[in-house]
């Protein structure tokens, strides 16, 4: 996760230092061009030398016990600096907060939530991705709705309901919301709108999946169990495959065995399941299982976790419909807190960003600005004088001292800052 966070800090021009306890680890990171400092993580002098009292934020991503020690030590030196810690055990949350953490990230739970809401089955409602004030970003699958087979223009969602399709995921690939994009049974659409508009969409297009066979979850660790819990909240049945008996918490929902064994997969219901979710922490295993499940059931929905950000493309090529990076999710959660929600990851590689209107765009309409053409980002809201104009018309002008909310891929976001970086107040 540290590697993914550093990439994002560099992209947004934040200075940083990584404190490491050993010379060997420090040399390895230094050779990668990473700013490092050598010091004992439990020694107050380490943080005094790092001038922790002047830091914008401190993030600690070690074990729960070490994170507690780090937070407690730093809080004694810097009373006001925000401290963020990752957390594995639920029992550690209160302890970390008592030690001085402002925010505790349960990434296993968060990953389970993200994986579960992409699964086919149950009620096809929208799922909240994020929000900026009154603006809500939600995602939903279109399978089973009258939207299948229509282009974005033909859906008439903006005209009839007021919500705007701002992007489409199709078997792991993101498409900008061009009017001629065709929606298929595999499409997941991103919607932008007010709470009322999103609620109206749910009432109009809610469907219930008729396939009641359980979703197959491979891996019974923290992420797998969290995925099952959130599927259950959607009234979706599931079976977990786990080969380590010590990890099994609910025997009625768990198959003991190795997922590479076809008989184990069959016992879990792979032949009839609408979806398989692969949650192990080993990316090599996840690539193997993705290819294996796709070959067994070409039409099944495959959702896969990746631990390392750099393996995203490989797992997509292996046949996954959706891939979520544990490292990238954690890095984005920390970056969101650092930037006070000026940036929000809405999906892997897709960001929602809020910036002041660049001076060169003041007084221009959205159509005249051609932001999407020049950068790939889409304007989904304009915020000025405590009023949020959601899904503004192309003729809407950018006022002075206002903020615009954009959605775009990481590449589009980079291009926006390249074009307007010297011209905006972000």
C-alpha cells in the first residue's frame, strides 16, 4: 500500500518521507527513488528528527500492535497532527483511537463491501460510491433492466429522471459516458444525481435476480468473510471455499478444501452460481483461479481482488470482470483524508475530483470549455455560493470563485492538471 500511496503523493506534488527501521529496507527503497529516513519506529527521537509536529498527516500501515505504539508515541509529540492507521482486528479499533489515531482504516471490511456490491444476485439497487455535499455518485448493474441493449442517449435517464450516466464499466474496462455507448447485460453504470433522483432511479429500475444459487467466494480470510457478510446484507446466499480449518468461522457457509480442486468448486456451487469472488492475498493464485473459473464457466461473473496495484492489468487479462486493488484502495482512502475529500476514488483507476474553476474557464460555458475533449474529464456539478448545480446543462457557465466537480480516469485527471494545473486553486 505504501508504494501505491507514494505514487499518488508524487502525482499530487506532496512531499513525504517513509520511516524505516532497518538499513536493508531503507537501501532497497532508496534505490527505487523513494524518500526514506532510518529510525526506530518506537523511539520518540525518530519522530522529532522527522519534524512530525510540522506534518500535514501521519500514516502508519504496520501491524495493529506496532501501529498502536507508533500512534501513542507520536501523539505525545504532536497534539494536532492527524494520524491514520490501518487495522486488521475489529478489537483494535478502539485501542488505536485511544492511542491517538484520528482515523482507523479497516481495509479488509472496506474491500469486502466493494467486492460484494459488484456481485450479481439479489435486488439490483444502486450502491453509494461517494458524495460531495448534495451530489451523490452511485453505481448499479443494468442486467435485467430495460436499459440493456440501449445506448446512453436512448435511455433518456437525464431527461426522464434527472440522473446522469457519467461512466460505464464493461468487463473491467471503463468507458466515458458518450451518448452512443451501448449498454449490455455486463454493464455497470455510474450515476450522478441528487438523493431524490437516485431514489427515483431505484423505484423505476429495481429488479430482482431470479438466480438464487449461492455466490462462490474463494478465500476465507478477513476479506472473504467480510464479503460474505455484506452479501448477506443484500439477501444473497454465498459459500466460502477455504483450505485452512483455523480460518473457518461459519461451517454452514464454508466448504473446506482447495479451490484448484474441481470437486470442491462443484460442491460450492460453481456450476449454477451467478458469480465467483476471488479474495486471496496472493496475486499469483488469483490470476490462476481467475483463468480457471473463466474456463469452467465462460458466462459467470468473475470479481477478483489484487494485493499489488501493478497486477491489475494481468488479472483483467486473465478474465476478471472487475478487479479491485487492496493497495490502491488504502492509498486512496488516505489521500482522501489528506486532501479533505477534494479527491475521491469511485472505482479502481477512476476519480472524482473537486477543484476551483480555472481562471481561463471563468465565464465560459461547459460546451465552450470542451473539458472532456481536452482532458477526458466530465463535469458533473458546479458549486457556487452554497448552491450545488448537479448535472449542469452544456450551456451552463463557470462562475468566478466557484468549484467544479469532475469525474475521470487517472489519466484524464493527470491531463486536467497538466492543462489547468497552473491555472486553478487546487
